[in-house]
C-alpha cells in the first residue's frame, strides 16, 4: 500500500512540474507578415524585378554567400538588399 501511494504521489509531482515548466516557456515569435507572403508567384515576381538590375543582384548574392544564408532567409536578404539604393 505504501509503494502504491508513493508511486501515485511521485506521478502527481511529475505531472505538476511538467505543467509548470510548459507554462513558463515562452511562445515562439510569430513570423513577420512579409515572410508569410512568400509563394512561388512572389518568388517569380522578385526574380523578374531583380533581373532588370543584374549588377546589383550579383553583389547581393555575393553578400548572401558570404553570410552563409540559406532557404527563405536568402530570399528575404536579397529582397532587402535590392530595395536599398
């Protein structure tokens, strides 16, 4: 009987501590609205816009490679870089 009570008590403390621990963790930050609009069509539009200024695009791509960016971060960095004058 003592073992059963001790086991149930330990289980209750474990569940309670897990509940408290999950309540204390911060929720992940929501992505910026601009990042949520990334679709195939928007990528095609960006690339078409960038093709008009190939020299600047080449410089921005060099920066991206130097920073080691990949995936969506690469596209957003190039978009910001191309927007700068």
